[in-house]
C-alpha cells in the first residue's frame, strides 16, 4: 500500500539530485548535464486482470548524459585554452602514465580544454593529466591516426641547433627610367654611385645573423644585346663596405666565378674598394621589362654566393665565410632566387618579400593552436614551428561513456571503442584556441525542474499521508 508513494519519493529525490548536480556544475568548463529518466513499474501474470491492474509505482530507468554543445567563452587571454566547436573529445593520459601508447584503456576523454604547461614543459590539465597529440607531416596531417599512437607533447623552449642559410629569395623592380651610372665608380658609401640597394638577413653555420646587401647599377658602357635592351649590374656585400665584405657571385653554368662581362675593377680614389676587382652579376632586360639574358644567373633568376670550399668554390678572397668574419663553415653555399623586372616605375621597389631558410637559436615567445588543432610555437628568431596536432576522439554512443569525475569520461561497452579523428575534418569539430566551452546547463530550465521536483515530492508525501490516514481509520474500527 505504501510502496507506490515511496517509489515516487525515491524518484523525486533522484530527480532533485540530478538537477542539483547540474546546477552545481553550471560553471564547470566542458561539463555536460544529465537527465533523470523514469519508467513505471507494472507487474502482471497469467492470473492477473490487466483491466484492473494499477501498477506498482515508478523507478529510475537511467540518468542520461546530454552532450549538446555548450557556448564558448570568447577570448580568455590564454592561448592554451581550447574549446571544441562541434563533435569530439580531447584525449588525455593519466599523470602517472604520460607517454604510454600501449592501449586505449589508459586514455580518458574530456571536453574541458583548460590546459597549461607543467614544470617539465608538457601540456597538461589542472589535475596533471597529459593532453595527447598526433605526430604530423609537412601538410599538418596526422601520420598515425589511432588513439593508441597518441603521445604527450613537451614544448621545446628553444628552436634547438641553428641552421645555416642555403636558400634565399627576393624580388625587385628596377625603374626603367633610371639614369645610367659608371660602374667603375662604385662606392658603397656613396649612394650617388649606384641606383638602388636592398638588404636581407642571412645566417651562418653558428646561427649568427648577417646583413646581405644587393647594390644595383644601371650600366652605361655595356652594349645592349638587342634594340631597346638595358643592362644592370648586381653587387653583393655582407655586413659592411670594406673589401673583405665583398662576395663573388658564382656562375653555376660555367662552374666558376662570373665572366668578364660581369667583372670590373673599381677606379675611384674615394671608394674603399678602389683598385679592387668585383665579380658581380649582369641582368639584361628586354623591351617587355623581363630578364632576357643573365650572366651568373642561370634560368634568369638564380645566382650563388661564392665560398672557399664546397659546391660554389672560388679561390678569390671575396668569399662568404670571409665576409661573415670567419670562424664558420667555409663550405656554406647560398643560392639566391631573384625575381627581377624592369618596369616604368619612377622608383625602385622590392616586389617579393625576402625569405631565408636559415635561422639562429630562438627562445620560445608564444604558443597557440589553430582551428585544425595544430600546436604552433613561435620563437624569438621569428620562426614558427608546427609541433603536433591535438588528438581528438569520438564515440558511436557518447551517452554510454562512463563518468569518472573531473569532467572526464572513459570508454565502456555501451559507448563503443574510441574513433580517432582530426579537428575540422569530416564530422569532427574545430578547435578554438583561447576559448573554453561552458557547461551546457540551462539554469532557468534547471530552476523549473527544482520546482517540479518539489511539487511532485509534496504530492507523493500527500499520497503517503492519505494512505496513513486510511490505515488509522481502519485500525480505529472496533
């Protein structure tokens, strides 16, 4: 007799507990609300009339997790904060098992993207669990897309060993209306002896940075190779204007330094290069403003800085290693791709941003993550390194995941095995850096649920009281 209202009271208590838990976690990042689901208790057998059966009360059939998307906080100011906008979970490894890649049982899953760097440089949660990553190729794609192959990531505080420059590129437009200069009067300290100059940074084998300067002189002596053709000389110097800072330009076609047409001797008493022979490069432009011919510039766009040993060897004193000051690898070879044009611009301009594949050792200055989950490290030497990709997983039945606390879940038989996914690919959500996913709890709806639970509890208590009154009446019969 008392069983039905008692089952109702138990169900109301469960409803209240679930709602209270939702409300208490309304500010927990990545939290997913739960919903208490109930079913009636109905018992019958072959001798029971279903027409008159009343049922036996209510029971809690399940507390179902609701994995709807929570809103994002917006910029938190912490680049290691991450939010998944869409489907998927971050993959974690317990703090005691940071780099284990044996089995997925050692992994847990979360939507809470509040990460930080620990004392050892690893990306971890506030409780010390390690965020997992995929190794990536040059296209930022995971090289092994399995959960068991994920690993913790230690952010390198430096870029490691320096890299000597080997490939440079730059683009210039030389003004067609420039006044020709006397090439033998060249003086790097006197801008009236050349038409234009521009510089870019290069690095030696020890990571030292040097300034490579190109000087451009419109030649007034060399005969044009065709009607309307014009000729320009290119001279290279590193870190200064002394004789030792000159660098011969290497002619790869001939396997030697530049030919007579690109070689001249300075005859200017006021120039620090007076009496010095310079091996430069010569560019011949046609009437369309394109390079028609080039000495020391095979394929009309490349030249090489001469060195004392190696591929671009020269026995002159004007080598790259001497220009850099010595003490570095004397076989360092540097190729320069120069996209040269001669258009009617009234002024010289750099048309292609200079690039340099070398770098010095740099210190870590910033960490960020893009929408594809790629962790980017920026260093003080200007390099940005793509370290790894944040690992993500999804499940056929997320509601079957087992809660383990700290806004984390584990796989179960009901959830199925984790499926490794990449952020922003297919049905996988994008990762928003410097954002956090808020709880998906609707406080207004939860407060209404509290009222419903209270009213239902009161109604069941009233039913219980009524049953008790009826029992008292029966017991009072004499």
